[in-house]
């Protein structure tokens, strides 16, 4: 192989790599994003009616948070798991204790859902989206939300 051919081949490999590496492109991804959002919404819906309650949305977000903390896959977060996942957390774990409402040493789905659905920002966002006030969101109502609405970071802050 000649030196020019090697350089040309190398340049081609670099250009192909760059084009596949997440660089911005002009492709319209709005339909792909809609599909992804619809898939998330479908995962939240527990009934066949195609609508989601505040509790179903909260349960979905609680299960998302479990991925970071639930090391033994028992659908609960123990104090030990909390301390492993958050080594910089205060040793007396005031945030964990606030989340563990019944004091059994674990954060259950029920506790996570109760905390999310009692959050004032969550309640206000849900009410604003629930145009017909039936306490259920359709896909169209859910899709009208602002990014980050209906998301309560239970495990993200360390306020006591």
C-alpha cells in the first residue's frame, strides 16, 4: 500500500467514526422522542384504559430510582444499600430516615410513592396536566408536560 492510500484510508476511518460518534446531525428526531416518551408513558399505565394515575407515575419513578440503590433486587432500599450507594451521605442518614416513614430500616415502594405523591410540586404539576380533573392522565395530557415535571428526586438531595 502506498503512503497516500494509507492516509486516505485513515482519514476515511476517522470521518466515519466521527459521523457515528454522537455528533449533531440534521435528522429530525422528534418522532423518535415521541415514541420513547410514549413507551415511558405505557410503562406507567397499569390498567387497560390507557390512562395513568399519580400513584402509577410515582411508582414508575420510584422503580427508576431503585436501579441506583437496590443492590440486592428486593425492591426496597436498606440503610446499608443507601450507605454503599451514597458514601458521602451523613453517617446518621437523616435523609434516609425521613424517607423510611415506618422506621423499618428499608424504603419500600409504598413509602416512595407516598412521598412523591405528597410533594407539592408533583401535585401541582399533575393537577395542571389533568385538564378534565379525572385524576388520570391520558397520553395527550402527559405529553403536554414540561421536561422534568412529575419527577421528584427522592434520593438526590441530602436535606434532613
